[in-house]
């Protein structure tokens, strides 16, 4: 089937063709007609399968169809994303798809000048892509008008909940028109997402083009068992001996990302780290250098990596497994995008075996860890290591996401961030 068969505006089809898209992906084929019909929607598909276009193209069509009517004076589409990087990515997609059309898109997120974003809003805005924190700031200061809103999109809704944005989302909803279209898009669905959908969506249609919580089929997954203190050496060996030129590496913590980047630099590999403590300008520069090939390896936390979209990225490495099994799907989904193939490597120590079990349970696969010659794990070390009380999964996930710091551990106070 073609994009023309989906009854999209000829100018949108022409622009999509210019961008090199010849046929819609399965998620686009399934979702675009539902969005065009005005119905609420929950849509799940593997990362890299074109989810952004699945809601952006029909929403641009809605705006074109309603231009000139009495209810098109303000923001018509609001897209909420959990991170700044994803907000930038979605905004860029709207700009690409609407080139040559009388439609204006603005992006707003924390960590950047609000005045620059306000200037853009004053020039007119049909589509606003924002993170929850910055959006609330704009709302509370009465700097934007959402009374004409037609559609709300929650992109990567599962991450919104993991990052503690549920209260912010509820506050935003109070400022939106009751009569609206609401769309959920995500690579993973869990019980929390379905519970939230019951409060926000009206008789939604559910679309899952793949089995729930599955990994991208075009990504080869390999697990190496290795001692924790030899992971960095094995990683540098793999990159150097196999001549990998563009590698995205995941750690659980910001400190871990910085430390690993320093170790790899000592091994002669051009490496930078990206995480929430970096300024937006620094994150943009590092990401631009990585895309341009000036940085060979990029070490990232899960929060910072959401929104990194590099179509030709071939290699993803889990230096540490995530505490949240769903994050594994999002991590390896950074490669194998837009129909290309990719390789996802996981380095696992004995203490992380239970995390691998959680991932296997979630995705319905069983992995057999391999040993890399010269980096075989010391089984005696693992057997003789005294057992310590493991924190609960809730504590581990909260700590990894930065919701609980060491100072807050006793009080259990939570921190939200953009």
C-alpha cells in the first residue's frame, strides 16, 4: 500500500516522498486511519518503526483541513514527551513533514532559555512539543493558551510514569479542553499504562503491530558474561578489535557514565558521556559530534538516550543491565532502525543475573551468555563474594532514574526532573 491510499493530503504525500519514504510501515498503516477518524488510540510498536510519523502525518492533515475555521486560532496539537532529546526529535519530524505547509511547530523544554521559546510561540504555533515541567511553567505563568486544543499525544507514555510525571500530567489535563482526541504511543505497555489510559482515553482503539513488549527482530542480541571490574576492558577490546566506529553504550547512573567515558578515553577511544546533569547545550554538542563521527563512543543513561534517533547506528552496548526490564527494549531499539540491521551487546556480571531473568520473562526469550576468550569470568570470585541484602526493585529503579538520592534514602522523598 502507499501513503496515497491512506487519503492523506497531496502536499503531505509529496513531502513524504521527497524524504524518501515510499510506503507506510505497519504501525503507520494501522494508526493513521484511526487518528484521521478522530478516535482515541493506544498504539504500540517496536522502536524505529515510524511511530512519530504515525501520529504526525494525520495530525498535520487535521490542521490543514481545519485551517480557516473559527477554532484554529491557537495550539491545536500538544505532544508531551518525557525527555528533551525526544522533544527535539519529534519537533524535527513535524518540521520535516510540514515543509512548504502553512503550519508552525514549536518545541519547549527545560534546561534552555524560556524567552527563546516564548518568542517562537509569539510567531504562531499549531503544534507544541513539550516536556511536562516546561509546559507546566508556561501554563502556570499564563504564557500559552490551550483552549483551542484538538489533540493530545503522550509519546513514550511508559517512560512518563517511570520518571514520576503522573502528577504533572494530571495538572496539565485540568487545563485542556474536555472534548479532545487523546493518543498514547509507546514501544512497551504495562499495567500502569493501561490503568492511566482508563482515566484519560474515551473508548480507545488498541493497536499493537507486534507482540507486546517484544524486541526489534532485526537486532541481533549477544550476551557476554564477564567480571564487573573487567567490563570496561572488554568493551574497549570489542570496539578496537572489531573496528566499530559508532557505538552507543548504556550505564545505569550518571556517575557511571562519566567514569566509563574516562576509562575508554584512556584506552584511546574518543568517548563522551551524556546524561541529565549535562547542560542542554553540552548535550546537543556531544550528540552532534557523535552523529558526525567525531565521537566514536557515546555513553548514556536511559533518560538521556530517549530520543536519540540515528538511522545508521549499528551497535548498542549494555555496559550494565537496567533495573527496569522494559528499558532493555528501548535501549536495543536505538539500533536496527528504519529497516536496517543492528547488533546489541550486553555485558553481564554474576550479580546481574536476576536482571537478565526479568528481561527474559518480559520478552519471552532465553539467552545463553558467552565467554570472550581472555575475558572469562572468575567463577571462584563469584562464589566467594559475600552476599549482601539486595535493594528492592522499586528502590533500584527509583535510584537509577534519579528519583531517590543517597541523601533522600531515609526520608524516601522523590525528586522530579525534565
